[in-house]
């Protein structure tokens, strides 16, 4: 099991200097990865300060040495795929090959969509996402690339340099189990990150039984034996550390490869303390 720290790009996290400092603390405290939310206008309040996560990741890359970096997740339908392809390769080189690209549909009520005329229909977003991934990975090959889809057209572009990572930058697909779309999409790529569909008063995190079922569904659809990550969690730490550690151990036994812990934006001292406590390692 590896341990990822998820940080907000709003509130205290709206300052990229602070995010870079917190990522440095995470690396010194034993975390394996630092991942940022990707909002243009944060969901928590219409006027909360928010920063661009991709610019912040560049700052983080320069303050850290070995932690993996990424977004959980970037709503790809509002990004030009060739622009993100270029940004991702640049960040991969800047971090010496530590980027993981997390993608998804994004929150359906995100004001960064409807308020600016972006596509809000989930099926359309999914189609844009799939075409964009085909384009991004095609451009990453460094070979002349063309694409003629329903939504995007590419005519004989060559992108260089290629990613440092071989065969390419890993791609995790975000979503909620048991929705079939994210599971099928994730099976094409390198990982699944997320939780489960739930009511407001129900837990977000997957149980070990659900992880077992999720993994079986993904493995059934995989066409390669390449490694595949299942990143679960995504909530603040349970105050009962023994119970939390037992839950992480059970999820690892079920097939999860990353435990993701969210540190909400609050006062800086509280956030620093949560990070420097380090992960809840299991035997």
C-alpha cells in the first residue's frame, strides 16, 4: 500500500507557496504522493480564493524530490487536450518523471462549467473525456499524429519531447463505484481513484468487499497485464487510528494499492500537524 495526501486548491491552499511547503512537509513525513483538487471556482463557496492546480504542481515539483504528484481529478472536458498534453509533459520533465494524470467528468454542479458555458451533460462530458485521452496519449508518442473524432480534430501534429516515464505518464480515472462508465474507462488506462455513489448521510469510502468487486470488474475488462492502481479513501483521517489502520489493511488485502487521505483547508497549523503525523502504515 502507498499513501497519498490530497489537498484543496482553495482557502489556505489558494496560495501555491503554501501548497509547495505542505508538499515538502509531506515528503519529509513519509507520504508517497501529493494530489490536488482541480477546480476553477471551488465548490465550497462562490467567492473562496482558489488557485490553478497545474501552476501549483509546478511549484510543488520544485520543492520535492520523490513524492508522486497529480490531480484527483482534472475534469478533462473543459480542457483542450493538446494543451493539457503539453502541460503534462512539461510537468513530467520538471518533476523528473513523477506525474500521475488523474482525469474524470468533474462535479456535475461545478460552477466552473455551467456559469461559463461549458458542457454540463454527463454523457457529453464522457465522450469528450474519451476522445481527449486518445489525443493526449497519441501526442505523447512523439510521432506524427492525426485524429478525427466527433468532438476533436487533429491534423498531423508531432509533440516533442515525449514523457520521461515509460511507456507514458500514468493515467488514473476518477469515479464512483458501481457506475459502469468510470470502471470501463479506468480498465483502459492505469488506475481508478474514487469512492462510491452515496447519499449525503452515507459513507464515501469503499469497503473491502466493494474494492474486491471493483477490482474484479476492472480486471475482467483489462486487455493488458500492466500494473493497475486502485486508489481509495479520500476523506479526513478517522480519529480512531486503530480502527483506521485495520480498515486500510483490509482494503490492501482486497486489492487497493493507494490509500488517499484528504486534509481539508483550515488553519495552517492544523494542516501542518495533520501532514507531519505521517501515514497510518500497516504491517
